[in-house]
C-alpha cells in the first residue's frame, strides 16, 4: 500500500511541479529564455519519486511526462503516475481480484488494478515494396516481418536482451542494402537480421533520446546503408553502416551470445542540431534527393536539405510549420512546399 506521511501536501507539491514544467515548456516553444533551473525528465522523475516514494515506477512517470510535454493543455490526474487510469464507465471488470481494487478516486470510482500493466501497441509500420514485405515494431520490443499471406518471422527483444531495460522502441525501418531491420529505442539502435530471427546487433549507449528513424533509399553501394534519426534535443543523426562494422566486432563476443553490442564511438555517425525541441519525424524524400526533419519547435519547425548538411556547418533551409498543421504529417507535404516556392 502507498504510505506517504502527508499525502495532501505531496499532491500540492506535485501539482506545482507539473505547472512549472508546463510553464517552462510553453516558454521554450515561444523562444523565451528560462531563468529557473530547467526541468528535464530526470529531474521530474527524481522529484516525483522523492514526493511519493518507490511506489512511483519509471515507465508510468515516463508516460505522464510525455503527455504533459506533448500536449500542454492535456487533462491530467495525479493517479496516472502510479499507472492507474479511471474507467470512463466507472464499472469494474467482474474477474477483477478484490486485493487489486485498492485505489479510490475522489468520485468513488474504482480502478481495476493498483498497478496497471500497459498494453503494447504498434509504434511503426514500414512497407518494403521490392520484397513485398511489411515491417512493424511495437513499443515493448516486438519486431515483425510479414507479407500479404503470413507472418514470415517475429522476435521479441525485451525478454532476451532488454529484460532490465525500460526503454521503449520508438520507430523502425528496413535497410535495403544490408537486408536487415533497424529499430531505435530511447538509448539504443537495434539492427536485426530477420533471416536468422534472434540474431541482432545493438548500438549503445546513445547520448540523447531517439524518437524517430528512417533509411536513405538512394545508396548505390551494395554493402552500405544510411540511417537518419531524430532525438529529443533537436538533433538529427546520420549513421552509415557497412558489413565491415559488424564483422569487425564478431570476435569480441561469446559464441553462445546472439547479441553483439557495438560502441557508437567506433561507427560513422554525424550529428547536427537543427531544432530547439523534439524531432518528431525524419524522412528521406527520394524525389527531391533531400531529407525532411519536423519538430514541435515553432521557430525552426521544418528543415529540408541534402544529407551532406548534417556533416558540415553550412546553413540549412528552414521553414515554419503553419499554425494548425500537424508536424507529424508535414514531411509528406514537402514536395508541394518546395514546388510552390
């Protein structure tokens, strides 16, 4: 059971923390300087745990923090940080165990579980036209390759490798030259050889939290792929992978291990800060020969340029997303924008 000496006072302090976080985020989006100490996720989690103790779990706070920073006007309830969510109907499932029905909210609505196990859901789906494949990834680590008739192969990385890792998969794509699936978590890049099911390479640790990924589809080298990734600090990464990157590491790992861990410092990774907020979408637009980068940053919200701009310090072409336009879909409109001037 939750034991906090002064729960009412802890709730007030938590509300102040949320209000301060939202206020700072609003200032960031307006391009204003923040005088106080900036509240990032690590500070938010540490403060919340100090208020409520070990009952607060990392993955529940992570969901809550993303909610208030993505939607500054979202409706929130304190019980969400414990993984508890009020049912709209207020009813309780008949199979619910009595010992799990311990949380009551002010309206006397009963919550189904003291700690809710979040359902998994799809975070990315990619079509591979030349192979007639579809690749999907779920938040909890299930990667799937399927065609129109059947699932060809599927693997779940969390039980086997990420069993102590709370990071979620945030996106995936297909490497057309290396014939592998690439997926990113908040601190890790996964390269999965789907033909051998559980054989994969893990690139970690990544300094910033990766939020999206896509591949560059114009590589003329049969053993080389380029990967674009966006992170929570406004940076776009360009990772170039070759067969040699994996072969050179094989001798460092035991034969019984199907996972090889690669140090990102040994790989060819370019990074450039293009935005002042999260990069929510990156896409290579083959028709233009450029990449597009979308951000919730209202000053530098859309960048469209050649991938070489990620390796040099020359100015990039920037656009502001029109008010009311969803930044997640803005990349798909890039061709129309450029054609129109």
